[in-house]
C-alpha cells in the first residue's frame, strides 16, 4: 500500500509517495514524537511498512495468549522490554498463564527487563526455573499472589537474574528466609522488595538479605508476623543511605527499637507505615520527627495505641513536607496535639489525613488543622463522635475547595496505601 502526497492544483508537482521520501530513521523519529498509545497504534495502520516499524519499536506489551500466540508476538515485537501477563484480581480466565507460557517467554523475549505475572495462580516453580535460566537481563518481576511458587523456583530467578532491581512477592506464602539468603548472594542491586503476607520470613532472613543487598530503597514486610526489632534495626543500619520507604503494617513484634534505629541511621526516609504496631510509643516517634523532619512525606500509624499528643505535635511541627498522615484509632490523641500549629506561620503540606475513630478530637482541633492545611484533598473523620457534617457546619469550618470529607464511609479513599 502506498501513501501518496498529492500536489495542490493543476500546475503543481505530480503525486509523490511518502514512503519514497522518508527513510526508516525519519519515520522512527515521527513515531517517537507520538505520546499517546492510541496515536502510536494509528501510526501502524497507515501501511505495512509503518506497521512493521511500529511493531519493531514497541517496548511494552500486555497480552492474554497461549504459547503459540506468544511465539508469534515475540517474532513481531522483537524489542519488547516490558511484558504484562498479569491476571485480574476479581476475574480469571481458563487456563490462564501456565508454565508453558513462561517457557516461550524465556526463549523468545530475550530483551525482557520488566515482567508482570501478578495473580497468575497457575504458574509453578517449573516456570520460574525457565525464567531464571533464560532471562538474564530481567530487572523487575512481580509474582504477587502466585501462591504455588516456593523458594526453589524463585531462588533460580535470583541466580539467573543478577541485575534484579524490583521483586514483588506479596502473598507468596511459601517463601522463606532461604530465598532472602539467595537474593543476598546473587542480587546486589536489589532496590525494591515486597514481602507483604510472607509469614515465614523472620529476622534472620531480613538480616541475611541486607548483608548483601544494601541498595534497598523500598521494603514492604507488612503482615510478616515473625519480623521484629532485630531485623528492622539491621535494615536501618545496612541500608541507611538508600532506604526511602518502609512498610511494617501489622508487624506485631516491631516496637520502639525499630523506629529509634530508623531515626539514628535513615535520615532520608520518606514513607513509614507502622500501623498496627501497638508497642510503638511517643518516645521513638519524637526522635523520628527530629531526624526525618526534612524528608518524611507519608506516615501511617493507625492503631498505634500508645501514641499521644506528645509525638503527634512533634510530627506536625517538624515534618514540614508531610503529605499523608493516618492516626486512625489513636485514642489518646486530643485537640491539644494541634494547638501548637496556631502559632506557626507556615502552611502545612498535608493532602491526605485520616483521624477516624479518634474520640477526643473535636471540631476545635479540626478547625486548626483546616487553617494550616490549605492543600488538603482527603479527610477521613469517620466514627469521630464530636465531628459530623452538622457540627462542622455549625462551627462554620471552611474546607479547601478540592477537599473530600469522609463522614460516614461513603467516599472511596485515594490510592495512597497507608
């Protein structure tokens, strides 16, 4: 199929085919300037030549295909570096992604760096052995909720993919400390590790991990009930210069020692979630506020029952860049935690605030918050007996125009996992 350029008027030049004028490099330059995926797809509909160029330049691919179709896709999209075969959380298709699919990917997609297999419940260690043996360039792997996987298959990935940077293993319940030792020995560039719900992980595994992986920026060990102060303190020491995000949701063995270690070593910490860690108290959180006041942006500490006005007032006064805060169910917190803000000239950066189930916070404290948080986008005041729509109206509280207020649970929360 030719794509002519037709001269205007009878005296104009004869029609010229654009494919005779533009080189492949020039067409690639045009394609590179198309920002939306839709426009890039339309580019490939012009003619076979443009389609071939578009296919060759594609870097990302999401597919629902069996082995035969995957092989055909690999032949057409030979330079793909990101492949998404993940399945829906709520719906699945039969038979879904299988080990046979992974064997094709390992043989045919040799440039692959990012591979998403989350919720592919049918894959096993056999498929992971293929990935470890065939994809040495892999840097990011998400196998969250692939519950048939064990240390055996994932260790093979660690041995074969030495440049692994990101590994998501949420709810891979069979994973244990054995894998963490394998990562320590083979993946020194690891930056992001999600182990949420991997209950077999212990302090020993975490200690082994950071013995060799000292570039970790994000670590999520939420709901790892066997991880405590020993492991987290070792993370703070070993990854002091790199650690930016640490999630410890419902880690019941984590206490003040962990937070004090973070305050001592991790001055660049940006996100900390200690929700459900009921042994954490004001002492350690005041130290954290003093040490990380210039870096902390997100802090989740709901159900930290020992937290009171002492630490919260320090956090609000010193963490000037804090954008998201959850103190839900911190029953010791009162309006007094916010009173110090009245004399502060600076406006706070808070955009996301949850104070649900805080029985001692009233519209008085809320009024101080609103006066200092003019960028607030979401406020959760559910189950606060002294705060209601009527009470706020009677107190003539003024909310920012963009702020959504959740009084009774009818609003969906923004996508900020605290």
